[in-house]
C-alpha cells in the first residue's frame, strides 16, 4: 500500500485493519487467539523520512498489542507482539542519478532497524531502471550487513525511546491511525471498506498529492526536481538471456505433457467445491499444486466461484 502511495498513517491503519479482519475470521472458524496469534506477521515499507518511520513502527506495535489484548483477549505475550518484515521503499528510488539510491536505501534500512523490524529487504539501487545487476544486488546486501555488523543500532530494542521528538511523533501517528481505523470500523470493517473502494480512493488521493508536491518542487527529490546534472552517466542495465525464457517455456510444456490430466482436473474441482462450500481451500489447493496444477489454473478455479474483484472508482 505504501508503494502505491499510502501515507505512513494509511499504511499502518489499513494494514492493521486487515489484520483485525483476519483475526476475526480465524476466531469465527473456531481457533483460539493464543493458538495462532503468536504466528501472525505483517509487511511494511520504510521510507527516507527516518524519524517518521521510526515513530510509525513504534505506533503500530502499540496499537496491535492493545487490539490483541483488549479486543481479542490474548493472554500470551507473544500474541501481543507485532512481528513484521520491512522492505525499503522502491517507490522513492529514481532512475536519475541511480547511485544516489544507495544513500536512500541505507537510510530506509536504518529506519526499519531503529523501528524494530525483525526482517529486512533492501532494494537495489538500479531498481527504478531494470532488474538489478549482480553488483547492485550485492551492494543492497552489503547495506544490510553494514547495518548489522558495523553499527550498534541492534544493541538495544528501542533506541529512540524517551526522545521527545520520537515520543511526540509516535503519539501523533498513533492517534491518527486509531482515528482512521475507527472510520473503517464504522463502515463495517476492512472488507466492507474495500468493497466500497475506501482504501483505494484514499491511497490514490495521497499518491496524487505527493505527485503534485514533486511537480511543484515543494517536495524535493534529489536528481529529479533539484540538483539535476546536465548529462547522466551511461548505465548498462541487466540483459536477460532470451534463452532463459525459451527454456522455461519448454519446462512448462514438459510439465503439462507428463502430469496426469485426470489428477489435475480432479484436484482443481476439489478446489472449486471447497470455495463454493466455504470450506478451508488451503488443503485442496495444496493437493492441486502437488498434482502439478499451475498457480494460474488454481487461481482460475477460484475465480470461477468467487469472480474477480474490481475496486470501484470514486471521484
């Protein structure tokens, strides 16, 4: 959602609102909160706005712990923990002066670590241009390794706790997230809000506002609307050998020729039946994939029952 243009507040509010919906569905199926609560995990983005991102992650942890304890009655401390993976913000990377993205990714990764992420992915500096080269991918990995082994930012759990700025920002973001989550709740929850196009519309408006700020110069993007260079250095993007595509197509043809069409048809039918009845589709999906049905075929079986969601446009 952040990569699509969501603000930090929207990113947290919409993601946690989705989490609430998943928990309610699990409880409705008969599971106990402390049986699955410790295994829940989330996925966020880290931007270059270091202080705001640290506060965002801190606010998210507070809110989720409160929801699990107060709304769902979790008793296991692990159920209250917000386990999350973070990816650096590819949307902030630029094709202009791509080496500058190394600085951006380092700051984004630092913010994620200082905010308490348990898992981190750092983007390659050439992501805005093409698939990463081997050198770019290695530099992205080295960025993580420098953070892990050459700094002391992992020595304490919450290094900015007590900072006036961070505590104030955390409170501010937390209040805004809670307010936005309540709006979603008043609409009937995350699913009902999605069906009404609420999240999509909010994210699109935020993305448009950022685009306007960049176009006007109010929001500085180094190398794009300020500090440009007259001519860019030549960059040689990764060239994927066309033979790889041909080899993959041949592998797929062999798979389809050698698999049992009867087994695949039966397994896909079981997927559709589970979807129609409201049963757990995970097990028939697993059997279908074991029979070498493709992801596309399994998805088609579900589409035939559930259709395909098209979010409404709100103007």
